């Protein structure tokens, strides 16, 4: 499996040379290319040429169809809620449900519920091949069923929106927003996940700088292999 970070930026105005495109991940095995999320500011689909696209939720940094009427025949996998929320509709769509596994090319995909937005309910994805599994949840406060989802995971890719600031909000007793980086590292420690990469960076991480952030995270968590991703980063996994 080869993974490429097509984009690593959250829904913020600021950007840098290394975090220009909205968060998006390309997972490749053999000739099959699976893209997770395709936001407003990313490489064109003609350039990426994915075989299928998974969508986590209907925020514009993840689902370009909320703002643009993109024409493509590439099959897009999303929940009915995400489809309904978007202003424009992809032509070739397939509805998926949390906790219902399915196959895409060589991969087994498990969508799962995460807490992130009230109006745009979000999924995370567990992508498995042979005995390896990666988790991708670029935006979240929490995973609904951590005991099940974080078991036997080789790589956790998580939400880099918040280092110190509290981005968890509450409305009508419901939570929305983003949890901190350290909280996610603590989950990984508990579930014995030793490889962790962050994406979806916000203002805080951008002003901090990648090297400084990575160094600080490694110092605090020497038992875990932590990386700060950047646009175009490729990992063999
Ligand atoms: Zn986002
Ligand atoms: Zn979001």
C-alpha cells in the first residue's frame, strides 16, 4: 500500500507552501487508486485519476460539490445525508452506512461514525488490505466506538486542527468541532497504535511550523512514531 497526502490543510483562510490543498488522502495498491475526500482547494481529479472516491462529510474542505458542480463519472461513496446536504450532486454516487463494510478494488472499507459536526454528520474510514489497516479521520472530536474501530490498527491518520486551543463547541447539548492532537495520541497509546500521522492543519499548526510541532510531539511521546504530513508526502505502508 502506498499513501499520498494530496492535501493537508483544514478549512481556514491561511495556507502555506506545504499546506495549500484541503485535506485529502490517496491510497494506492497496484493499479487501484482510492481517494478519500475531495475539497474545494485540491488537485484536479483529471490529475489524480482515482478509481473511486470516499467522502467523510459535507464540509467544503472535504466535499467540493457543496460549492462546485464538478462533472465526473468516477464513483463516489458517501452517506445519504452528505449527498442531500450538498448544493450540487455527483453523477455516479453510491450510498454507504456507518459500520457496513464494503470492498473497493483490493481494499476493505469500514466507515464509522465520528463526532464532529451537527449539521454535517461525519464518518471516518478504516481501510484494510491483507492484515494492515489504516484509520483516516481528518475532522473529529471523538470516535463513537473506539473499542471496535481502534483495534488492530497499524496507522492512525488524524485531525491536526488543534494543538493547545480548545476547538470543542457545544450547542443544544451537542458537541461539534475538533479535539486536540495530544488527545488522539493518547487514544493511540491506549490501543497500541505506534504509527501516527497528522493532517488537516489549522492556524495554530501553521504558525507553529511543521518541524517544531513534530519535535515537540516526539519529545512528549517518545514511544510513538509521529509525523506531521505536508502536501505531496508519500509513505510506503
Ligand atoms: Zn475539515
Ligand atoms: Zn469538517
